[in-house]
């Protein structure tokens, strides 16, 4: 089962990812936790260019995210799924549609097509979207890298973009209120994951 976590910076994705991973492992599932961009040696090199590489064109940035994703899916995500593991991935293709598309203005359909190409069509079984007002997310994260330094309008477009995508695919997305405590967000996420595991006949 392939689960992705999406949401704006400061929405608590990484905390949820760790909590979810621990809770599922405690129940005997084999779980791998991963993230984009930046898994493995190749991913780490790309992440370093993305975060600290100075100014770059939107197209160059897009292709770095896609290169990271293509390699990540091929060498990491697919083998883990084929081995029957639950893969929890902190950010995936929806981040590209939202950040490079809704927020930076690149064409949404083109981005969807490039995502399909990069992932060979691997779509998550479940996407947990952590939703919260942009100003709350921004205030939770001290600006730490090139990608965090964006205007308020950008952060609003990111939130609205994620919510729009969730509306387009209600069967895949579950929207979680990220204003709640980390414990409550984890409990909400586990309920959704449990329902999916039951549907998949894994519990
Ligand atoms: P990161 O430090 O991993 O932030 P976070 O903890 O919020 O995930 O930085 C990743 C940044 O890259 C984040 O601002 C979102 C952005 N991003 C894109 O713009 N496009 C993408 O396809 C992905 C995966 C991330």
C-alpha cells in the first residue's frame, strides 16, 4: 500500500509520517518511510541543488523534482511495494502539481503528464492532505531554504491548490485538519489508514 502525505510547509507532515510509521510497525506491518525530494544518494544531491543551488529557472526546478521522483519510484518505492511493504512518502506528485502549477503557474495538465511519465503511472492508494491556514504554517517554520522564501500569495495558492486537487480525487485524498494537536492528527490519520487496510483485506 502506497500512502503519501501532502500539505504546506509547517503542516506537520514529517511528525505525522513518523507517528504513522511507528503505529503501523507496532501492529506488525512492514513499513518504509521515505520523502521527496532527497531519498538516497542521487536524491540527496538533487535536494542539495534544489535547496541551496541559488536562483534557477522554473523549468530547471521542475525537472530536478521530476528526476528525483523518477529515480525514487524506480529504485525505492516500487521495489518496496512489490515486497508487500507499506510505503509512506512525505510529498509526491501532488506537490509538483500544486507548487509548480497552482503556485508557480506552470500548466497543470503538462505537470500531470510529466508526473505520469516520471512515475510510470504509479499513483498513491491514499493521500493524506494536512490542511491549515497558510499564516499558521508559515509561523511554524523558520525560513530555512530557497524554497521556503515565497510570498503570502504563494502560500495561499499552495493551500487552495491542494484543496482543489483533493476535490478532484476524493477517493484518493483524505483531508485532515492540521490545526489540531499532533496526537489528534495521528489518530485521524490512523482511522483513515485502517479503513483502507480493511478495504485491501490487510487487516
Ligand atoms: P522540505 O525542506 O522537504 O520541506 P517540507 O518539510 O515542507 O516537505 O522542502 C521541500 C520543498 O520543496 C517544499 O517547499 C515543497 C517543495 N516541492 C516542490 O515545489 N515541488 C515538488 O514536486 C516537491 C516534491 C516539493
